[in-house]
C-alpha cells in the first residue's frame, strides 16, 4: 500500500490548529505561513508569531510509514517605548517551547473525501541527540525599529500503518 495523499494536508492542518491555539489562548497575533496573509495590521503588532511547518518527510518501512515533520515558530517583538515588557519575547518563547515539547494529535480535518475529523495518529517530539525542542535567539534584527526575533524549533515523528 502506498502513502495516503491526504496525510500532508491532515498533518499540516492539525499542527497549524494546535499552534494557533497556543497563540490565541495567550492573545498573541499569529499567522501560518503559506495559509494566512501577512497583513499590514499583523506586521505592525508589537508581539507576533509566524508558524512554519515543513514536511512530511516519509520513509516506508515494513508494514508502516515513518513520518517526519519540522515546526518553527518565529516570534517577533518590537520595543515600543518604556512601557514595553522587554522580556515578552522570552515569555512567549517559553509558552511555545512547552507546547511543542508535547505530542500533537493528528486528525483528518478538511472538506474532501475521507475527511471525517477522526483521529489519524500522534506526532511526538523526536528524541535523538540533536532533536530537542530548541529556542534560538537572533536578538535585534532591526536596530532602527528595535525589533528582536526568536525561533522555537521542534522536530516530530509518527508511524502510520499501511493497513
């Protein structure tokens, strides 16, 4: 049996929904790259998040497929005067790091044939030597507007049966 052509869409939408829930719960403006438009209003937000999802990378094994996904959450924070909490970007990075260190449930979301919102499987953070959920600080990326950026980066895997 070959890989299901819907896997990429189902996995992408499940990850996006999960990451957007973290942003929404914490009142952080967010977009999913490749899905949402980056409006002027979004780019003018003091603190904002862009969610980038890469994959799936699929490896066929005996009787199942191993699926790999990468997720990056890019956090941007602008210093807006003395009232700005300069540690907001670190707080937000911690929220996403905590969420990304958990399993992500994958569902068959959509409006096409086979999309019934049933549970497909579970992505789990990879546990290899260099596969930790990482926070990478870029610091000030624009000295004029005093903008800093940080990325929370995670790699996931799941196994799907061919039966």
